[in-house]
C-alpha cells in the first residue's frame, strides 16, 4: 500500500501523469504496446520529471564520490579529506560528522541504514583501506577493519540488509578480494577465493562512485571491472562465495576504461555505465543493459554522450533511470536502450530512495536533490 501511495504521489507531482503511468509503472505487457504518440510523450515526461538538480550548500570543497540516500530528507555523503556530511532536512543544512583524525583518508563509499547508522569505506593501498562505522549519526566512529596486506586495495561497499554486506577490492594473487560482514559492519572477514574467477591481466575495479559493487535482494551481488582487454561484470548468487564473469560492451583495453557502475532494479534487469574517465578521451559506448542478471550485455542503441560514473533506477520504475558523470546527467525512459542529457552539471554518483528522493554528489562539495 505504501508503494502504491508513493507512485500516485509521483504521478501527481510530475507533468504528464498519464504518460508517466504508461512509461514508468506500466506492466510489461502495456510497455510493449507503447505507440509513437506515447513515445513522443516521453519527452514531456522527461521534462516534467527533471525539473532540475537543486544544489545544496555543503560548506566544503571536498569531492564526494560516496553517497547514501536514506530518504527525501536524509542523506549521507563521504569524500576527500576524510569528509562525511549528513542532512536530515532535505539538504537545507548539512552537519559535518567526519571521523576524527581522518583528514588523510579518501572516503569513496558510504552505506547508511538510517539517519544514525552508516558504514564508510576509505580506499588506498595497504592500511589506507579501512572501514569505519557509526551508530549515533556520526557523533562517534569505530574503525571495524584496517587492511594489513600491502597488495590489497579496496574500492566499494554494498549491503544486502542491515546485517549482511560485502566490500570488494582489486585482485590479490590473481583474484578479486572480497570482505564479508554478518553484523552490520562491526567485524569483517576475507572470503575464500576458490569460487572467484581469475582476474585478467591488468584488471581492477574503479573507486569512482561507490557503485562498482552493488546488490539486489538477499543474495545477488555484482562487481564491475576495467583496465583489461575486456571490461567485465562479475555476478554472485550466494553473497560472494562463488562468482561468474561476463564480458560487457563498454570500452576496455586501457587502465582508464571499463565498467564504473551498475544498477539493478531486480535480480535480472540491470544497467552498466562507464567508459574512459580521461576528459580528453571519447566514450562512444558508455552504457549497456542486461535482462538476464548480467550473463549477457547489450550495448545501448543511444548511450550517454560521454563517460558516466554513476547510475540509478528511478523509484517504482521499470524503465526510467539516471546516469551521472563530470559532464552531465542523462535520463533513459526505456530501460537504458537510449539516453538523453538533461543537465550539464558535474556529478560522480547518484542514488534514489523509495519515497521519491533522488540525490547526486560530486566535485567541489556539490550535492543536489532532484526537484519533482
């Protein structure tokens, strides 16, 4: 009932409610019968849906690649110089809740369960990779993991629920290293790598948006890669114990190219974005879609115009999603097959919540909430 209420609110708030009903929340059978008239209405929906990112005043110049959207009112961001901010009033004000003595840390991911409990990941070689946890809204932090292997470098976090989660890092001894927690991030253990496929030469993950490791449901999780001759997406159905690897269609063959982020609206339907993060390099094939849980990927017919580092599905939608990057925000209304740029602002990561809250964060302290 709550989901239906939120859907009605979205339809009432967005221009072109009838088109939205058909495009965003229609059953698959209806979606298959979309006519040219309804397709034209998608442009109206896009304009109404995206009344624009509304920048908030964070009071910092930190770069925020970690974002945890809890609701329309509550969100956390984590970034450079060990900075963590939290808002509980929709971004009107931000509270600096950075861990003490963390100014040297690069916080690239944060996962939050509510306005008080959050888990943040610091990246880097050796002991620079750490996991920090708070249970009191950031008033105090506890370090729950510090990497002691100089060969390891962790990139991303994800949680299946408030207790079970994973952290993933670059290959060690030829296989991606994965940490597991069963107590909400209070303790971590390295998972055995017997079920992990061998990494390709030069293959690694990207700590660009906190979305190189994402989960859907109770046990499914996906890990993105780049840097090798093929950019891949690895999938586990058992919380990281065993994995399968699939080739994507995204740019590869260089340490700066690959899959930077994925988003799954269920265990089958996903979108991958990425490309080449260097601003002087083109990314003509920056997105792909899957309908079989990542076993196969199809290149988007009209991908985003440039490299994208973050992606998220819009609430209650079977077809609409947002992708962000340093050169803008793109919208798809057909499950990732075609995209159009709707905002030129620079963002690194994006996240939406069930109560229709969408947030984006990036360089120079930029954090915005989507206006409906």
